[in-house]
C-alpha cells in the first residue's frame, strides 16, 4: 500500500528552530523591535513624565532599534526588518490593507562634508532639472534629540494623464556620525498625510539617537564582556550541569482560554566521548579523536505541525564540546512525518582546535536533505569570543548571579536560524527579574527579535514564551504522556 506523498511545508530551518525551542529559549511576540526591551533599559525615547503616546496618535510601545541607535515613539504600524548591503533596514507601514503610508529607516554613509540640508537641496535640484512636477509642503532644519537634521515633505505625481495619482514623499535626515546619516523615507497618500504628519511631528520630538561611534564602543564593550565570561567557564563550573535531565511541555492558550498542546521536549546534559555523537557505533571502534572526553547536550522532541493533516516534526540534536571549549562537534536531524511518509534533513558541525599549521580554529557546517545527494559545506575561521552550540543551549544556567545588576555580553556563534549557514554576533542581556528570578534576553544577530528565558536564583529553567504564543514549561513525562493520550495525540518514539 503506497502512502500519500508528503507535502513538505517546513524546510530544515523549522527542524532546527524546533530543536532550539527545546533549548528553552523564548521568543517574545514582537510587533516592533521595542517589545522585549527591559523596563529598566536606559535607552528609551525622550519624553516628559506625563507623556501619553495615544493622545498624539502614536503606538503605546516605542520603537527601540538598537542597531540604528534609535529610540522613539512611532504611529501604530506593522514592522518589517531587512538588510541591504549588510545594513539593517526597518520598514513601518499603515496596518490597513492596502497601507496608506510607509516609513523606511536606515543608515546612509556619505562624505564627511555632507550635511542633512545639503542632501535635501541636492534632491530638490535634481527634481527641478528633470522637470518632475512637485510642490514643497515643508522644508526646514530640525534638531530632534539635539541631532543635526533636516525635514522635507513634497507632493508629487505618479503617472500621467488619467493615470496620474498624487502622493506625498518626505525625508527626515539626521546626522549619526561625521560620515553617516540616519534617514527616514516617508510615502503617504494625500488623504492619510494630515494625521500621519501630526503623529510624526509628535514622534520626532521623542527621538533619542546614539551616534555610530557610541554604537561601536558599546559593541566592543559587550564583546570584551562576552570574552571574559566565556573564559570564566571552567570545567569545574560545568560539572554541576552533568546528569541534567528535564522534560518540557509546549502549549498555547487559545482565544477561549483553553490550553492547546504544541509539543514536548527533553534536555539532557552529561559527560561523553565525542564518538557518542554516533549512537550506533561501538566504543571499541572509536578513533583517538572520538575518544576525547567532553560535555554533551542532547535535545529531542516532537512538534505538532498540522494536526488535521497528521503532520508532525521530530528532532534530535547532540552537541559535544571539549571541557576547555577548544573544540566542538554536533549532529542534528529533523524529520517531518505524515502517515507513513517522511522526509529528513540533517546538519553536522565541526570546530577544530588551532594548531601550528592552522593557528585559527576552523568551523565547518554541512546541511543535507534526504532527497539530496550533494552536500555543500560552509566554513569559517572562528573569531575570538566564540560561543559553542553546547554552551548556547545551557547559558542561562551559567551566567553570573553574584551582583544584582544588568549586564550585557556579546559573542560570535553559529546562527542555526538562518536559511544559509552564518556566523553572527549574539548579544545577551542578563538582569534580575521578579521574585529573585533572572531574565536572559538574547538577540541572535543585531536585528533579530529578542529571545527571553527566565531562570531561578539557582539557575533552573522556569518558562518561555514564543512569538506565536507558545509557552514552554518544565513538566514530568508522565503528565505530558497523560495529556497527549487524553487528547488523542500520537507521541514519537
């Protein structure tokens, strides 16, 4: 009997994300980059004490775009982030369908002698020379947050004849450094512009802007702190993690307050030889390299993909690291199942220690789908302050709790969430939370949404919440099994 063809709706990235959800990290639901910021964060918009955003047509939560060095209140909007030439681009647009206005924010590098006013004058001169129809609505110098800037709004026309349609274009250009500007590009329908302009005028007054130099110094400070923290993780600090074994339940609360099962997971940490990455292999067959002792983090679980169609995602990941962090290796496998049909994808990683012939450590990652015969490796020379995959899975259990203050750390690490394998700079904010607990807020790269985990004062995991509302909490396997059986859900092997 032939099974139905498997409709693959999630690529390997979902399998990896499933595994990393098991790592007990949490993604907060983020309508803007601001959400997930600590209430104690010093980088906030500039506002009077009695400021009420809604009175000015602004969203209740501010936009805090750390990579742009920008904090401000913006109109209620949908937010999309992208990258152009390696730079973060933030786009805001009206929630209506179709949107009546859009705003794009990004850094623009320029000559040191350039000014915000000069950029606008050049644009107006180019329009005049081309003969394009336009009407100046506003053209003035501004200093939001004491930043040198210039604001301009134009009414222009797209198309011609019967197809001609008026629209409003605008720019706010702020100096972010001697050779870089922060540019707001604004497009609006004439009908929506009066209210948008009123809201933007109020929002611009709340701008808090950090210079490119300040951002660079902060990044260097976080990297130095990250390096010092990693160097402090000795084998003696890792030993208390051995024999950790924790099941977790993943569920969601629906609009009627009911708990809906999403999945389950198991985290295990134990001492192991590198060869244990290959469970089917006998120890007597290990090579000398495979006999090396280290720490193993094993993550496995099941996620419900589409219950109506019987689609489930099973994953198992094993991350090995030498006790001195000099080497690591891992094996990850994700399988999508639908009835008797299945499709698997895998990833292997290897970081070798520096040697005389290769003074910098090298990281190699290979991804492969079950339907592919070719495997294309990605390879990097590993920079200083590098965080291994094994440590990344248990970091909240190791971070310092000796001082009741917020600290920030950055390190380079292999970013498993990317469609294309990448090394990115991960940033962690570690701070006291309610009732003696601690909160870990992570950005996997400079423009990713925040990941939040809560831990007890003793370093035990408490809870996570992901963007789709999924909650992850520790649970006994007996309770998980009972819940799944009661709801007619098939558990994996």
